[in-house]
């Protein structure tokens, strides 16, 4: 405790530390899709899905895992792995400063959170991307945490689930990032060898190097409604081909139609669907 | 063929055209100026050496894209015999941006697969500037499997700006096609050698790049994104490509220091296109060495080493577990 804090009366002390929380959160929120004005609590109780138009808002990695995993018996995997700046990368800002800023903004140490836990008591390992951390980009830490998650799944004989939300490879780590595509894909060969399921859930957005590696290698690939999924970004494609892109291009529904994903699952049904699918793949006795 | 020079090579170009002029004069001149020509040629060599000794990453990137640089089919012709090109992915189309087939290397049957760029405008369009579509990766995958079935080592030649960003490519599952190759290459039961002969552009390059031994020609590049692409995203201006090239670490030297490639194959002075014959000989020796080393390993050992190598990629901090 600093000398200043020691001198202050208790009431002021509290408001110093928690000044952020005393500012009331927005009570209302406007749906970016249908523009309906929604009561914030209603949206939260509906897993951040618009009750009017079913628009799926982007959510944080931990919120995602909260929605899917049982509350009991969760252990985080790979939190001991944190980022470095191997290239001393610098554009308009230094990478090392970007790392600090993203960590402060999101409270995460990198863009992937991995947890061992259970879905309706079925043990699983689940990973989720934090899109707000540098666009959920994949660098060395994301790759390593993914691999450690897969290894725990193999040890525990549990299925591995990954919820992607990423702009692709992280440029600031150069070729190290590109190699994470090879690394994560290779880890999945080991999971397959152990005959354990990999379920890949593609959420908005799943692009570039993440899409072109483990995300498209699921035994089952699930898309969230309306998620943008693809290799090249729509703007890059538009500039290259100089054509207007077709309606709904690179959305989950478009991928389903073109045979690229197995099914689309509404976030509110995700937990149920996952447990059913896993139950079948693991040949578990039917859950009541 | 007359050498075409890059911007930073203009001083060499001027000297060379002077030499050319003198040669022309000498033909019908009573005066012997061969000494002068020799002197200028020496000077041109020294100048080239000086310039190439301190190439920046952006300049290397330009050499890697030199319009006269040998392409995959040139290397196939120069290094292999009995090449028979095999076409198509058996599902949709044949992609001319990737070529492949069986051939003999030093008398030994192998599978050789590489990106192919075009020389003139017509061929450039036909080859789609070396930017593969999903069919290309799927053809490569088919040939990988074929090689595995018949126990043939695989040699890949990498030279692409990247995967093609097109509507059809997305519709036909560009992402899945690249991902599948990464997955399958990780457990193919035959030795894989990769050589980056020009541009190693991102996922499009990696889809032929998961190998047991990765070489780079001295003036080739390998990068997660093109310097131009990186500059326009991070600096909001493609003019900053030289800065991006430098900081992205895309040259053979930087990547060797970072432990991301295994071997640098020296190029002739001024780049592979200045003396393709010498380039072929140097690469032949390198391939021969490495192939022998890999073939001496048992399949189990080969696959274990490949997996260990893949798992070792990445630089991060390991903190004590609380």
C-alpha cells in the first residue's frame, strides 16, 4: 500500500481502486444488425445473441468458454506461455508496445485461452480465441497453447474443441507465425492417431492462416450463423478480381452451401449440440 | 538473352552497355581495344560484387522476383531426367500454377512438385502469375500420396506470390486445400525436401513447404505476407514496403539465423538468372547431399524428427507455473 492510500479514509480508498466499476455500464445496447434497442441484461441473458434478429455479437474468449463448459472443474492450460518479440518488429508502433497495450485492454496475455473442463460432465479440452487481442491473430503463443491443449486432450483421452475468431497469422512475428499453421496442423495428426475428435467451431471472423490450418481440419466443422469465414479478405479479393462479391460471400451459410462446413449451430444451442456430437463420437452411453 | 537490370543495378547496366558498345566497335576497328574491354568487365564484376554484398531485404525481394530468374520447369529440365508431368486434381481441374510429376534425379526416381510462373504475358496469365487455386494444392496432395505409395522421395520447388485471392478459389475451399496439405505432409512416410527458388509467399508457399529439410536460394525470400501487403496494412501505405521487408525478416540469411530454414544455397554473382548453369550445379550438389542423408534414416526416425521440428517452431516466454 502506498503512503497516499494509507492516509486516505476508507471510502475514498475504495473509489480510487474501483473507480472504473462505479461508472454505470450502458443500460441499453443497439443491435448492429437490426438496430433494435435492447436492454443490456436481456442481451447478456441471451448469450449475446439479439433476441429480435438472432444476430450473434462477438464475445470474449472467457465468455465463450463460460457459455460452453460446466462451471466446475476447469483448469487453464498454457497460461505459463507468454509472448516475446523475436524480430524486434516495428512499424508505426513497436510490437512490444502493442503486446502491452493488448494485454492491458483485454486482460489476456495472448489471443488464445485453453481450458480443460467438461460439457455436461463429458471431459473435454476447449480453446477459444480472444479477437480483441490483436485481432485474434496467431503467433508463437497461440500455436504453443493450442499444441499444449491437444497434448492434454491426448493424455486425458478427451475431445478437443476450438472456437476460432481470428484475422489470421500475426505479421509482427513474421515467419514464426506462418510456421504456427504447420505446427497446429501437425498436432492434430497426433490427436487423430489417438482416435480423439477435433471439433472446430468457426465464429466471426475466421480468416487467413487460422482458416487455412487447424480451423478447416475439424472432424466436424461448425459455423456460427453469419460468421465471416475465408482465406483472403473480401477487400483483397474485390481489389484483385475487380468484381462485386456475391451476396453473403464467405458467410457460414455460403460455406455450408458450398460443402465446406458440416453444420451451422446457433450459439444458444451450442452446448447441447456439442455434447450430442461428442457423445456419439466417443460412443458414450446416452445421456438423459 | 540480354540481362534485364533492376533499379538498384543501374550502375552495372550502364557499364554493361558500354562494354557492349565497345565490342561492337572492335569488330570493325583497326585498333585493339580488347584490353579496355577486359578492364571494364573487371570493373563491372567488382561493382556487382559491391552492390550484392550489401543488398537490403527489399532489394533481395526484387531479385527473387526477377523476370529472368529460373522457374520450376527450368530447374526440372536442368536437374532431372525423364520428367513426365502429371495433371489434375481428379475432382475439378488442372491448375497450371503448380506443376508436378515423377522424374529421375541422379538416376533415382523421385516426385518433383513446384509452383510455376510464366515468362511472357500470355504464359503469365496461363500460369496465373504462379498463384495456385485449390485445385493446384489438391493436385500436389494427390502426387504426395502417389509418391508415398511407391516410396518416392519428394522434392518441392517453391516460387509463388501466394494463394490466389479469387471468388472461385474461396468457393472451392482454398483454406481447406492448404490446411489439408499441411496436415498430410506432416505424416507422409517418405523424405521431403523443399527448395525456395524465388518467392516464398505465405500460405501458398507453406502448402508445399512442410518438409524434412528446407533450403533457400541465396536471393529468395520466405514471408508470412508480402512486404507490400504488410506495409499497406501496418503503415497504411504500400510505399513503405522496403521498411516492411526489413522488419519482417524474409531473407535467407535472417531466416537461417532465426533457425527457420536449414541451408542457404549460394547463387552466382548477380543472381541465379546471370548464370543458370552454375546455379543448377550448385543446387544439384546440395540436393544430392541432403537426399542421401534423409534416405539413410528409417521411416520412424524420419517422422519423429519431422514432428519434433514442427513442434519446435515458435519463440515465447515460458514462465514458472504458479
